[in-house]
C-alpha cells in the first residue's frame, strides 16, 4: 500500500490514524464488520420458503433450471453450490447465501473506505451503518440475486481502487472477470461498470499505453465471465422442471438475457425518463430517509463533493454511479433493491464526511496544543459511526427480522393439504413460487399440476381459459387470480365455486394478503 500523508496526532496516532499498518491489522476492520453483519443477518434470516422471485431463486438453482429474465446464470450456479452445504432446508441455505454475500459486502466496504484514507474505526462504523440500512438488511435475509449484485459491485470498486493505487495487473484482471460475472448476474451492472471502466482507463492511461496487451487480456477475462450465459441453453436442453421460456436457441437466449419482456416498463432511455425522475424525487427522498434515517443520506451527499476534491476521478466515478442508480430506480418501477448500490455510494460519502470533519477538529485542537484531545477526536468519530449503526439497527430490526416468518410453509401446507388427488392449480407468479419449491425440491404432491401464468404464455396457450379447456373434463381444476376482473372471462364459460382462502403475497417474499382459490366446475354436458 502506498504511504499517505497523515497528521501527527500524538503517541497513539499510529494505531488510530495511520493507514500504513501490518497485514493483520489491515484485515481486522473488514473481518470484524463482516462477522458482525453475518451474525445479525443469520439471526434475522427467513427460515424457509418465500413467495415470488425470492421463492424462485430458492428453487431454480436446486433443479439447475433457468430463472425468469435475465436468467441470472451467475447467481444460479453459485446458489446451486451453496445449497449443497448441509445446513437446514434448501430454502434456508439459499437465504443464508444472501446473508454471507451482504456480510462480505460490509467487509469490502471497510476495505474500500480505508483505501480512500478513511480512518479504520470510522470505516468500521460506517460499514455497519450501511449494513443496518433497511434496504440492505432486507437483501441479506432471503434468497435473491440482489445480494450478489451488491457484493460484486463492491468488489469492482475495490479492484478499481487497488489498480489506481498500485497498477498491479492482477487487480485489473480481477476487475475484468468480476465485471463479466456481474453482467451474468444482473444487468444493473450496466449502470455501475462503465463508470469504473472509465475510471480505470483514465488513472492507468499511461501504463495501458505502455502495456496494451494488459488491456486486451482484461477484455478477454471479462468476456470469459460473460460466457457464464452459456449455462442458460445448456441447462434448458436438459429439460429441468423449471426453464423459463425453454431458451435452447440463440434467439431464445438473447430474448431471456436482454430482458425484452420487461423493456416496455423501462423509461431510462425514453424521452419521458427525465420527467419520471423529477416526479419521483420526493419518493426517493422518502425511501432514503425511512430506510437509513436522514443522517446517512445527508452525510453521504455532503461527502461526495469532498471526495471529488480529494480524488477527482474517484469522486466523479462514485457520483456517476449514484446518479445512474437513482435514475434507473425512478424510471423503472421504483424497485427498492435498485437502490442498493446508491446506498453503498452514500455510505462512502458519509464516511468521507466524518473523516473530513475529524480533520477539521483535529487541526483546530492542535493549534491549542491539546494533543491528548486530538487523539480523542479520532476515537470519537469512530464511536459516533458505530453508535449510529447501533441506533439504525435498533430502528430497523423489527421490520428486517424474518426469523419467525413461516408464511411460505403455512401457505403450501394449506393449499396442498386441501387440493384433491390429481388436481390442477392455475396461479400467478407470487403464489406459484412456493408451490414449485414444495413440489420440485421437497417432493410434495407430485400428483398436482402447477400452472403459472408464464407457462400459459410461453407454452402458447393464449389465455387461462384455453389452458383450462383441455383439463376441465379430466382433472379437478382450481384457480387463483389477482382480482375480480381476471375472473370475468372464466365465469363466462364455467362456474366458479369458492374453495379456500389462504394468506398469500403481493410482490414480497412474505405473505401479506388474503387470496381466494376457486374451483372451476365441470360443465354439465360436453365432457
């Protein structure tokens, strides 16, 4: 590590303030933050199966299937390996993977902050505060690709900073590989990677001109990472129980990997994008304040210009990542997990603000010759960061704690316990996922045919009524719909009898709404 100029703050300055330390000391902060985060996340993790995308990401890796667009092959392969660890149920293992990934992100954040000359205790405290943000904590307690996206983004930042400081080829090559794998996990990487690529090219322009082969080698390892998408057609060709749209052709893979299905909802590059962004600024401020209190966002926004002044290229890269992240959030469904990386940037800014304030106080104290008070400033700044993390954790604990959430298992038990033999249940995404898990992972009710709306679409049935028609005279058919309007075309052909009311989900991993299940009655004649 390059030596950096530090203030002479007295006899304790080397342990408190000096970033040039032994390897063991350098690792203490990252390991400490990661361990604290892991303990909290494991304690609050969901114990079993979830609804929606979260339940899908517990199921698809286990059966080596293909997830919904964009396929997420990097996550699928990593989660498959993690689910081999014999700890609890398969669903719980997938949830624990998220806990490990976000805890590893906290460790990486400490390393990033120390690389930016933030003092160790401040870096430790701010990393814990970042981990206590409601949005971040939520990603750590249940299976989803978002935890991996956050971790890979943090590794990309650290690799870029290490390259800027030392010009070691291994850091550039590592960054390239991680960039490719991150693209294989989530296309949000497209709004993080370019800023870091520009940063790397700018700070290393002289070295790269002298060693152009290093640039080509980095591009090659990036491409190697992206080739993780080869998993998609290879897996689909094996006919797993779940293979979204069965993408075995190049067109099918491209359709899946580029997210064509959801592009109509994406206004990032449309003329209405700026207007959407401005219109959603109030909502953005509300989310940031509710999930992190106003303290972290305010300190973070103050710190980014300070970082630009200290290290212009670094600061501009972070500002670009933040603005791109919140812009995408505002112009695409306002999905809260899209704010994970912006929260990381705000945490970096907050740490820089605290560190800068500490320098101001330290200089003033030194003028009065109070060296013993100067050392206390360093401890006080770190203690304030740790204290804020504790307060934020206390505020968010009840909302983040999923350790008693068995709603997925209760839902499965209610549905499978009530359905007669050889039944068909036609459902939609959120309540379908835990049924898939119970059947394909745990082996429950193999006699039941589970039909999701996505099956109806990519198996070319056209609509629900056309899917019911060949089944109604052969098997008991049951139906779950979002609202009454969705039932109208079914009532026009068949009678619907209320069968069961269950606690289900609406765009969340846990149950939150009452959902009616209807039996579709056979026609009196025509069978």
